[in-house]
C-alpha cells in the first residue's frame, strides 16, 4: 500500500475489505500490512515487535509509530503541546509521562524511545534503526475521534527532558520531548510505500536487503549519517499568500485566548508591544534577544527592537530586528499602510517582524513577497500557538503571563536609536544589570 502525507485513515477495529465511502482507508489495515498484527491504537508511542535476522545478533525494530492529538493539547490527558510541521520536515513530540511520581524514562513509551536512541547515532547500527512514523488525529465527518492522518516519517534528532505541570495542581513532573526530522519523498513521487515496513517485519530478509526498498532519503541518511539530515529533510514550497479564512482556521480555544489578549490590552494597546517582542523572539529563534520597546512619542513606525546574533566568538555577527505590534480583534486585517511604516525604517542588513492578534490581508502579503522585504509576519494564529506553548511549559495562567509582559514593557521603555542594539557593552550591561538600571540609557 502506498500512502501520501496528509492522507486520512479511519480507525476502525473491524477489518475492512474495501475503502469506506469517500476513499478513506483503514488505519488498522494499513499498519497490519501483510502480517497479522496491527498497531495498538490506544498507545501514543508504539513499536512493532523486534525481530532477529538469521545469523545476526542485533535485533531489528521494524518501525515506531507516534500519535499526536491536537484536540487534547493542554488537557489532563495530554498536558503538553506537540508541534507537527510536515512541510518543514519538523516535529516536536512530547512523551507519555504524566506523573510527578515517576521518572520520565520509566513511562513505557519514553522507555522505548530511550532504548532506541543509540541506534540513530551509531554508524554500525543505523541500518537497523527503526523509522519513526508520525500520525496526527484529524477531524473528519464532523467527528474528532476515529480518524488520523499520516504526517511523515523520519528520525529523532534531539532528546530533551522538560518540566511540565500537572493540570489543576501545584505539582511538577519531568517528561521526554523529542525533536524529529521528517524526511523527503520527492524521489518517490510523494508516495510512502508501506511495503518497506512490511519487509522490515520479515525476519527472513536481511537489513541490507530491506534497505534497498527504503525511500532514497532514508538510504542517504543510513550511509552518510548526521551530516545528511538537512539534505534529507522534507521541505515543501508553499503558496506564499494565505487567505484570511485559512488564517482564522484555528480551534475555539485559540480564538478565546486571542480575544482575552485583545481585551486585556484594550485600555492600553501599546503595552501589547512587550508581549509581541517576546513572541517575535520565540518565532525568530536561537540568537534573537529582546532589547527594548520604543516610547510612543518617538517610535517612528517601530514599536520594539530586538537583536539577532549569528555565529559565535570571532565568527559572530549581529543584526538589528525592528518590530511592530498591532493588537486588534482576531478577524481584523493588517493593511499595507501598517507594514509600510515598518519597512521604511529598515536599513541594509536589518530585519523586520510584525506581530498581530489579527490577520494579514492577501494584498499586504503579496506586496511583501513581491518586493522581497526581509520581514517576518506573525498573525494571530501563530501568536496563539506560541502562547499556548508558553503556558504549558511555564505552568502559568494567561493572566500571569500577560501581567508579567506588561511589567516588562513598562520597565523597558526607551528612546534610543536602533543601532544602539549593536553596542555589545550597552546591550550586555542592560541584560546583566537589569532594566531599571538601563532606564536612563
């Protein structure tokens, strides 16, 4: 059976002899393949039984199946948030420990992932390493249960132990979090052949024989190892302009969260700039640090300033990031006029970031891409996702987070030229001594 990324499967305990109306195939039939055992749908982390090749002392785990359920994020069942981005070849998956009374490695799914970890880093064992197959719960036919889609295959590239909070209590526990690199399928016409998994379950076949049926990206990784990961990572060119409807297609919980943010800053929308700078820092990623927010009378189209450091020591460079923030109702659009004020302040080598609780109009996006402006757009949908992640990992309430960022805003108001962010002495002193000491800079 060949399947595609994004294809939805019906989870039914009855073996199907044909696809259901609409072409939806059975998840159990898929995972059973040509063998007698299908995946356990009750386990978020599950692996096929190890097999031993004839004349080989190393066991082979055919595959690991992960199930992510975005409809239970932040609940008692799943007090965490997974990030699944098939088009970017990336996923962040949380393990199955939920108790403060148990070490993370003792949860059954986590124990499995820990046990297999060395197979991905040992060159002699890579050909025996199991592919990780990621499935995501889907809403179909008006139901949130009974359907899951194929989100890709790949390997774990980073293991972390993170602290999480038991919902409704003051107790904390540690859990395993795994970053996954999802591999490409261009050479296979974007079709994943489940026959490869069936062959991995066949004890008669050797690892070398099975490898010949693997996708090209997997074979490349087995031969070249870690240096080949970025070359093998799946990246899909997407339509650059996203409709307003798509930007507003998010869970009701996210809509309520954005509305609460907008209501909280309705009396002082400028205070939203502190929260916007935090979200911008998270989205831009490693090396980006917040500097200050500009005073209202001297912003000139810039609401906050960040600094982006690339490289290290002698090979380090820094760039200015200018930010603009707009706190509006979730369905409100940001116009090209708003973006033009930010673009006008950019100098060569600088970057821009625009953060809003609303959406960006198609015309605004089109203008940005056609003129190749170096500006990162963060709409309400992305803002809500970052806030949910922060709330889970920090174990804080939304009110606590918003109040903290309002205080940060008040303590970091400055009337400075953005180039001052490139001054190492001033910038590091401000970070070391504290915002109060830097108020007169």
